[in-house]
């Protein structure tokens, strides 16, 4: 059973000691809750893969306290440094080549010679990194293939007996995983959509940025995680719904005035969760995983999802929803 501790400074110290002992600590970030281990300890990192039932070829994101920590473990370049300077601490993971003889566990890289790094902004994540003093490997704290956690309760539901400490720090403000950018080559490549948009990165770097999260070909994944079943609730999803049938529950966005249920007018309140009644995409992103978790537990045979505009963070919301609805068709893990 996990020990659930409120994230005050005494408990952050306890969690840092637990990491030093090779244990697993779940902690909040501004995106989602992470499942953390000492990134320089092979055995601790291996425990993450076991706990999540994650395939060992799928690499982890390493969380750092500052750019100096990056320089210690990875080969850096000026463009990557400019991104970190502008967007860190924040929801951007940067992939760089590992330094030769890097002290990071090779398991964090899943067999690749690169590593994904991120300095999180959440006060608890920052304090834990500072207290621990070493990089923390942390994927999202859920079983591989299922929904990412945005509250301590989600972590407990998914990994209770597999994590030593859960630092409880409320609901994650962004609610979607970080944008991932590969900076190992001449061209910057965005591997996962998130809060930070490709065009914002392109503006900052003053260069074209490639987008590699749409239409991923099975024989050419850019990121080992791209082909895995991801972000999926157990209940199937039906996207772009304009009505609901008798065995469906609705995940709404904006006004539901023109929605119908079983061919009749009006969807009953108890069969709706609304990501954002006012149509605010940021609010919708922060509610997406928690509402999917909740709808999943209600026993309906399908979740009907209203259309969400593909602009700004709406692109990342649509990315997660389409992966979830395609889950049965994709390669599972
Ligand atoms: O917001 C986030 O990024 C959260 C919080 C906890 O920081 N973490 C997270 O980690 O979402 P995870 O493990 O659930 O997703 C990491 C993704 C995977 O799809 C993995 O394949 C990819 O990052 N990745 C990690 N290292 C990589 C590398 N060296 N090359 C390519 N892809 C990599
Ligand atoms: Mg994940």
C-alpha cells in the first residue's frame, strides 16, 4: 500500500530520502502526476518499468532542477539551451544525445542513445528535485496504456501497491502531458503535442519545426511510445457526437443546447460531464483526464464526445482523444 503524504516540506524531505533508498515516489507536476525514481540508479529505474508494466524499449522522461544538471548528463546545443531558457521550468521535454559515460541509468533511454529531459514548474516537483539533488526519472504514474493521472486519487487507483509514497499536491493545473521536442538533429521535431505549440517553438528558434505526432507510420515511429496504446479509458469512445444513444454517456464541450438523447431533445444532466461549459480550451485540457476517469467508472458501454476545436491546446486534446478511441486498433502493451 502506498503511503499518501500531503506535500509539505517535511514530507518532501521524507520522499527525497525514499528516492535515495531506491524507492518509487509519485509526485505532482503541472502536467500530470509522475512516478519517480532516482534516474542514476538502475534498480530503481527498473522498478518503474515493473510497476507500470511498461515495455523496456519505451524510454522515460528525466526531470531536472536546472540546466546545469542537463549539461552533466547530456550533450547540449545552443538551440536546445534557448528553448530551455524560454520555456523552463514548464511543460516541454527536450530530447538530447546522452553524454558518453553519462551517469544516468541506461534504462531511462530504453536502449536509445538519447534522453528526454524536463524541468517541471510545479512547486512540489521543484522542491523534491532540490531536496533530492539528483535527476528523477518519471513517466506518468499510471499503468502502461491507461489514462494519465491528474490527482493523487488516480495514482492510488492505478498503482497503489506498487508505489512507496504518493505526495499529494492537488489537481494538476495543465492536465495534459508535456510537449516533446527532439533536438538531437539539425531539424527540431515535435514528437508529442502539448501546451507548448510547434509554432511558438518555431518562432523562438526562428526555424521550421517538423510535426511528427500525426499519422505515425507503423514502421517509422519517431518515438518508441508513439505506437503504444495510450491514454485509453476502458470504456470505448465515440468522437464528434451530436447526440447520444441509450447506452452512452456524454463528454461535452461548450453548450449542449443542440444535443439530443435517443433521438429526443435534451440530454439529461446526470448523463453529461462538461469539459468547459463556456468553451474554454485550457479549462477543458485540465479536466480531460479526470472526467474520462470519472465517466469510465459509471458503467456505460460507450462515451460520446462532442467535437473540440483543433486550435491551440485543442490540438493536444484531440490527439489524446483520437489515440484513446483508436486504442483497440493500435498495438497494445
Ligand atoms: O508531462 C510529462 O511529460 C509527464 C510528467 C510526469 O513529466 N511525463 C510523461 O512521461 O508523460 P511518459 O513516460 O508517460 O511519456 C514519455 C514519452 C513516451 O511516449 C516516450 O516514448 C517518449 O516520451 N520519450 C522519452 N524519451 C525519449 C527519447 N529518448 N526518444 C524519443 N522519445 C522519448
Ligand atoms: Mg504516460
